[in-house]
C-alpha cells in the first residue's frame, strides 16, 4: 500500500493511492495514518479493504506528511561512506544519532523556509523508515518486522548552526520546515529492495545528489537494532537514515540555498518531493 495524508496543514485526512494514481479516502475506517494504524494488525485491516469501494478524492489537494503524530524523529549522520569523504569526516565506527524536532515536519511539497540569520542552508535526500511495531532490544534478524513502511525525507540542514556554533547538531537540523516527509508511506511489500534503491536530488534542475541506499555504512536492520538499545521504538517513530554525496557542503566551493530555488528529490518506488525555498 501507498498511504498518505491530504488536506490543509493541521487538518490532514488519511488516504491511500490506488493503482491508477487516484487518492482514496480512508476517513471512514481510520482517523489518521498514525499510532496503532501503523502496527502489523492495523496495516492488515487496511490491506483487507476493497480499494474500489473507497471514495475518490477530487481535485488536487495538498499532500501532507505521510505520518501523523510522530513521536520521535531520529536521524543518522554520515551513514554513506562517500558522503563522509566529501565532507572530510572519518567513517563512523557506530551510527551517529541526532534528532529533528517534530515541529520541523512538513508536507513533501510545502515550502522550505530559510531561517532568519541563516547563511548555510543545505539539502539531503534520505530514506525514511517508519516504525510499526514498537520494541526495545530488537534483534537485527527481527528488525524488519518492526517496519510499517518507507518514505522520502529531505533532511534540510543549516550547516553553520550544525557545525560551527557549539553543542550538538540538533539546532542546525530541527528548524521549522526542515523535515519534509512523504509523499507516501510505502509498505514493505511494495517498497522493493530498500538495500538497493536509487535516490537523487536536484536544485533548479541541476542534479547534485545521485546515490543508492546500497552504499549505506549501517543498513536498516542494523540501525533499528542499534537504536533500540538506547530507547524504545514506538509506532509512528521516524528514522531518517543518512544521505549520499552531493550535498551543498561538499561542493567545491560549497553551495547553499539563498531563497527562490526549487528542490526536487526522490527515491525509486517511494515517490518524489518538490519544494520551493523561501526566506523567513
């Protein structure tokens, strides 16, 4: 299934994308794509529905973030060896973990806002993992059974605030609109081989990132098992798994967003995002 949320910000309704690319409304069956809906039992109930009987959503509604009521937005840094190399960083011996605040979450095609005072706002296309079955101390061999689905994430970053202002990375990662998620939550049966998915990002039509999840240092099962040693994972938690090379910081000289650009990014089978960059 390809699940989504549509409608005005803060008023999103649950839906799914049918085989013809039409949005079908799920409001009669669930109140949101969130919480228990994402558990194996919840997804099984949705999979059993007769899609053809669901109302078609007319028009071209705004697409919201594909997961509602996200509890934790956990990110992994420097998880592609070639991205670490372009930034001059050492290959991490363990996953680098940081957070985006949930207030950063926005829809896949919403505007991305450069914060006041920012001079080094950057882009990062990433594979998102949405937890469906919660747990602690999850074994790597069982990790994929805890996944509700996968999505596209743009891990927008302010590099000066992340790297040059002291403390942790979080203040350069969690600004409002710095977490576009979606357009769809694609369940594992339709997501393809998530260990080998092409991914890309363009700014104003110029392709900067052109990578593949196969070059991750720590793969999805390893990340889930690792994180669950330190915190409980719960339905609706989102893990952003790192980015391939081609970020603005890695250009020679570096290239950063100024405002007025259009970012376009995607992962094969998981959809595309398009964002206009605006200034606060």
